[in-house]
C-alpha cells in the first residue's frame, strides 16, 4: 500500500533485522527492514492515520486547519444527527459501555434482536444476524458457507473482506473480470459440475463507485446453480427505492440469497449484518466463528444504528440530495477533464495513474482545504492509482464549489487537466 520512492537514497537496513535467537531465523526481520512508511513521512507524502481533531461530518479539523471532507463514507450525514446521538447516549446510560462477552453467551440484548428484525424487513428478507464488524460478516459468513469441496466465484474488484473470507474458507476461488458478465458465464460453464457454487459480489464497488450488473449476474448464477451473496456495504442508504440496497434497486430481492450490509457508512456506526432465509441465518448464527467468538456490539452502537435506519426510512429526501450532490460533482469533474471511470454513485474516483502524482495531488489538495483519499496498488490495479472522493447529502453547494475550484487549480498545476 506504500509507494516505492525510487529516487530517494537507499535507507540503511539492519541485515537480518534484530536477532535474539543466535543463528535461528527471526520472524521480525521483515518488520525491522520495513522503511517505506518512514520514507514517505520524511518526504511529507504519508497520507495514512491523519489526526482529526474535530468533525461535524462535512468539515474536519487537522492541525488546526479546517478541511472539506471528501473522504468519508458518511453518505447521508447521520453521524452527527442529534437524534442518532441522543439514542446512543440513552442506551449508554441504560445499558453501560459494553457487554464484555459474545452474543452467543452473555452479550445478546433485546436491542440486537430488534435491530435484526428491522434490518430483515428493510432489505426484504426473513431473518438477519448482526455482527460486531462488517469485515467479520464477510470473513465469517463465507467461511461458514463454503469449504474446500466448493467453488466461489468472485469479482476481481471485490472488497478485501471477501478475499480474506475466501482464503479462510479454503474454498477454490474462481475470479472473473470486473463486472464482465461474459467472463463470468465462461468460467461458470467451464467449472467442475460436481462442486457446489457460491457467487459473491460487491453491490457498489468501493473504489470505482460503479454498480454490479445484477440482473445479468443473477441470470448466470441461476443458470449454473450458484447461490448469490451481495455485499451492500456502500449500497445501503444509497441504492433502492427506500435506500434498501442493490437487490431492491433492480427489483431482484427474491433472486439474491444473502444480503450483507455494514453500519459504518450510511448507518453512521460500526458493525454489520447478513440477511437471508430464516434456516440459513439460523445455521450461520450457530456456525459463524466471527460472531460466536467476538464480543457483542455495544448497546450505544446498536441504538445509534437503529435510529439511523429509522431516519433513512422516514427521510427519503436525504438520499435524493445525496444523489444530486454526486451528480453535480461528477458532471463538473468530468467537464474539467478528469477521468472518473464508470462511477454512477456518490463514490467518484479521480483516476490519475501514477502513484507519485497521486500523492502529490493529494498533498496539494489537503493543503488547499480538500480532504481526499489517495488509493494505490494493491487496493487498485497497477497504473490505476486514484483519488477516491465520496459525497454526503449534507455537503452544501458552496462547499462543493470550493472543492471544484481547488480541483481545477491543482489539476492544471500537475497537468492532469488542461
């Protein structure tokens, strides 16, 4: 994830790292030899772990300077909503800070189950199961669903949690080209016919901002007997007639077997869930290690997510404003000459290509008051480094215009646009 600064003098590395065991190999060798982050910090191009001192969602303070936040997944701007905050405070007072145990034993509150009923109804499934992290949902559900005798078909741009869930399960993975349904069909057709099949894809892809072509994906999956799971981490609150996700967006809720979602985007918290048929969820409830062996989601978090879900349902105008803001920025960025790929959502990549130039543009934008996320390999393919920008319903037009002015000035400076 770090750029190689080939033009910088080689850093002095302790050969073999620090050894405490005589002539035996040391597993820490690679750690003592790791210098790329230090080099990036020294050159002022290290973009990770920024110290945010204050935030009101659309504006953050870093080193005493205010920045317009274009790097958040807070799509509907609910993290600071007074009703969401109040719900969390009330739950904190009533139930305390945490549950000190897994839901499987002592950490299962009525709050968790009420939220599960609401989530299942929201996405149109019989049952849902809440986890403490979204990453843990994919890791645990995939590992509990498939094994070494099965096949898992996965889009090459799927999130890291899907990739790691596949590794953890030891399933045979068949990757297909990003959103290429012809490639998927070829690989489904060529696959061993005696293996059970599971197809997993993001709904909205987190770096590119494009949407899975779900109607064609479902058609192919059903043709070749594959169960379908859609990761709606970035789709909930964004797609669908009620913000209820990718399957609802395409009218295919009954054709998708499992719907996964996270709380760390539109739902303004942390955690995640899986939803599907009741027997499937009941099996996962008793076999998913990342739920069984993880402490339960704290009560305050459950309450804030539940309130955020209520607001999403009751205030559809937030989603409409979000899409208006995204459309305004996409059209204006394209008119300036930026390559925004195939984005059709509030995630808008600014594709630059060069890793070094991506960091230079990121640094200049931050200094000018615009917070973006620089993305380099392996998070994106080589030669496709980009700035990931994302937008909120609560961004004002003045804020967006301020950012566009900086994009124009800095893009010209670096000869990305003319």
